[in-house]
């Protein structure tokens, strides 16, 4: 399996998992130490993901910057794309669920 496909699938699984944990943390009011620790870690991961996306998307859009990448330095993008796809997939499911 291609390494970019592996990274995309890992990112997709992580994005779906983080979305599920964030959704569960919003619905329950009773929290223990471990649940608080996991919830805050997931929120921190979501923040890191958003900051990384904001800083890396220009490299995909601006052609002179894009030409500077080799395949090895381009590897974080499939992971970020998979992670973003996971977040978007769960967001779409949540929107469809709230409409119906």
C-alpha cells in the first residue's frame, strides 16, 4: 500500500475518532479525571490540526511554493487531508441528523 494512502487512512480514522469524542464530551455532564484528560487532549489535537491546516494550505494553492516540495516533504498533506475528511464526514452526518 502506498505510504500516502496509509497516511490518509490514518488521518481519516483519527478525524472520525476525534469527532466522536468531541460529540460525546458535549453531551455528558458527569466527568472524571480520565474523561477530562482525554477530552482536553482531543480539543488540543483539534486546535493543532486547525493551525496546521491554516499554515499548510497556502503551500498547496501557491504554485511557486508547491514546486519546492519533494515527495518526502509532501507526506504530511495526505494525513491532513484524511484528518480533514474525517472531520467533514462527521460534520455532514451531524448536520443531516439535526435536519431529520
